[in-house]
C-alpha cells in the first residue's frame, strides 16, 4: 500500500488517535450516526458480498458497531447507473453523515446531490480526470477516498495481454462512455497502444440495451484479447460477457479481482477491491469525527496492484506469469 502525496494522511490518523479529550476528533460516535452506501449491485454473489464485508470489518476495526453506534443505509443501482441520482438524493434526505460511493458514476451522483456531506469514493480509476478532486494530495471540496488509478495500469494490461497472446495485434476494450474513469482510461489506451503495434477495437456500453450490440461489434472485430472495464452496467452483466468470451475462446482481463473470483474474467491486475473498501472505512471514521472532509488534509489513497487468474478453458501456459503471481483457482 502506498499513499499519494506527502505524509499528511498518517499525521491525520495520529491526530484522530491521540487528540486531546476536548477535541472533536476524540468524541465518541453517536448512536444516530448514519453512513450512506451507494453501490452497483446487491451482495447476492460471494465476490460482491466480500466487498461489503470488508467495509464492515474496517468500520469495526475503527470502533464502530453497526446497529449501536451507527447504521448503514444501503442503496443499489442494480446495473442501472441512471438510478444513482435518485438514490443519492435519498441518502441526502436521510441526513447521512457520510456517503460512501462505489465507482465514478455513484460518486458523480453523490457529488451533485450534496456539496457539504463528506463523500468517500471507492474504486474511482481517475479521480482527478473525473473532476472529483483537484489533486490526490489536496483533494479540496467534500470528496476524497481510495483510488485504483486504472489509467495508470494501461501499460501493464497491455504487457499481460501480449504475454497471454504472442503476436497480439488486436485488443478490444469493453468500456463505458458514461463512466468518466472508464472513458479516460479508454482514451489513453486508444492513443498509446497503436505505437506498440496493437489496434484498439472500441466496444462501448452505455446502457443494458447496448450489451447485445457490443457482442456483434466484438464478433466482427475478431480481437485477440478483451480488456474489460468494471463500470456499473458491465459489472452487472459480467456473466454474459464471460459466456461470450468463453464461447469465442477470447482471453479476458480486468482491473477488478472480484470478476475473476466469480468466474467472470480470466485474469485481473489491479488493487484488491476488498482492500479498497476496508480502507474506505478509515475515511468514514475520520470524516465523521471531523464533521466534514477537509480537502487540504485528507489525501486520496492509492493501493498497490495485485494480480489473480482463473482458468476458463485455457491451458496454464497461456496465462502470463504476472497473473500467476496471484491466487489461481483450478
């Protein structure tokens, strides 16, 4: 794990732990504390449930007891990102003390719903490019959180793809123009990959209605490899993507380890999402004690990437050594 910026976040954590009794940082949590949670999909699968469990574990480690010192208001878009606006407004009306958001579209909705309630994002791939923060070291405003910086990983994803498919010439990227982090990452890949002799095939998904059409795009483009951005719509329909890829013997990768764990993708490279959600609980604790997000002091945290792989009808020899460095299921 590494922190972006100067040694400000550790100092803040020390202040929370050792402030004088008269300080607001030392006040005991109130039973009426409300944490809003704006997520993509209800925890009906082990990989999604693991993320919520990690967040709850982080809260317990920070001294919060769900049902006694705080309650969590859960809201899910269920693959319909346009619902985030309505759900975010609900959390504001409930007077949530802090709102935790999963991904760029949930964060955008919460940011538009309130400029005063602290917003802690999780898994936003490019918070600066998305306009959520001014910088990682000094976010500003009422938004901060834990990033996976997907755009920083484009080079590594290409390296993994070239090892998985010797002679790689065509890479398809399943992305979402409606997700700002996904859009920034796709643009960077589109501009940089051709210099390495790799053509980029755009497979854009804006809504659930686009999923069938994007399969036609992939069939016509005949890519050698498929990179998948875990935007809300794509994540919700990940099993359909997996079935298509397996049927066409198309190797896949993503930045979301959970999509490997639930057999959706062949391999992943990026931070473990469970670590992101567990760390987000620390930001909830700081924000609640401080009464607001102080954009000058609560830095955006970036966790180190990890790899994992799962064999979806492919031989071990086709899995890059980077992916086999992580947990492999067979």
